[in-house]
C-alpha cells in the first residue's frame, strides 16, 4: 500500500461509470445550500469527528501526486520505485527519488483545507469535542498546518527507518546526507547518481550505522498494525466522518468511510468528482477542498466557545 498508488484500469472504469451515474441517472440532489445546512446540523451535534484525507488535499498545495499519465519522475512512476525490491536493487536511485520529494515539499505550504481542519480541531477541543485526522498523505502538511491528532497510515517523507536496528526517527535534514545534495533532478534525461551505499543515509544510533530507508509504506507492504488498530478505534466511536480529497480506491483506507456509513453515521465526501464510494455517503460536496471545506467546518452558531 502507498499514498501514490495508481488505480488499476478496472478501478478507473468503475470510477468513470459511477461518475456518469452520479451526474445523469440518480435523482437530482438537494440544492447545494440545503446540503450545507443539513451537514452543518450534523456537524453541530458531533462529538467525535474523523477526517480521512488523501492526495487531493495535498495536490491543492501543488504537491505532485505521481498519479496517472504525466506523473513520472524521470522515466519511472511511483510504483516502479516505491517497493522493497526496488530499494534492495538500487537504493541510490530510490533515495534520489525520495530526496527530490523531500526537497519539493520544502516549498509547499498548507492550503485552506489543511488550515480549516487544524482550526476546527483546536476550536472543538476546547468544547470537549474531538477531531482526528486519518491521512494517506506522507507530506506532513497537516502537522505544519497545526493539527495534532494525526494518524499517518502510509508513513512520512520526513521519517526514516533503519534497515539494521529498526529505529524510526524524524529527519528533516536538507539534504538528508551530503552525497544527495543537488541530486534527484526529475528530468527524463538526468543521469542516475549511482551513490555508493556507504554514502547513502545511515543510522546514527551508537554502534549501528545501518542503511536508512524512507519510513513510508511501499507497494507490497502492510500498514502498521498499531496505527491501524488505533484508527479502527477512532472510526468505531466517531459520530461524523469526512472524506476529503481521496479517490476511495486505495485499500484498506477505501473501506474506512463505507464501514462508518454502514453503521448509520453521517459521512460527507469533499472531492473534485464522484468516487466509487460516493453513493454510500449522506453528503457529497464537489469542488476544490480548499473552497468547499472551510465553510463546512467554520464555527456553528450553536458553539459557545
């Protein structure tokens, strides 16, 4: 599993088919203003809000998604490099890719959707209400926006894990090691750096010096069981769920919101278009998350703090 997972052709066909249904076969939904009114009523009553976010939120900050045509780094797509096998075969190339992504993120800022979520979390915590963010993104933009209760189910670009001792550690160095300085150019004509493995990022734990890898969930790997258990507990107690900027095709995250909806909890989807899960949800707000989400999460007239 990985945050940049590309849909299979069948998923794209299903998504396109459901999009057509959403726009042509279903009875027309209530006017947008009515949807907002009813959502705001559910929002005012909610005590435990779960917000599931995906690549669409980060894309509005200009973060490359490496999804679909044109989403290449040099001649590779993410699934070519984001695997344990690729790292074992060519750790220098994989580290060039992730070094590039880390450096790109230094120029990106949280957008209005990130900021609205963080402000809502802070405001509601003073009222004894909780907001938890469950994100498929690895860019830490939620943290930078000020959110505190964040589960990064696919890991983080700014954490490393030692291949020898297993230590997971935050790492915001730029460059992450001297040998990667100036490397990672995405142009298809760029030459691979071919950095010797001993010069790649190494563990600084006393007596270790093992090779570090990005602490992200690669294709073919499973999610961290402890994080997954915590997420499931949050979803079981939530009384309102928001799905923001996610295609709802990357599993197991794609099943989180449908499971919540299945027990009768209101779910609101904020996305640029319908997804394979749209018809299972009570609300669908189409458009940029940075436009649709802030008014949905702003202070309700019933809030006393």
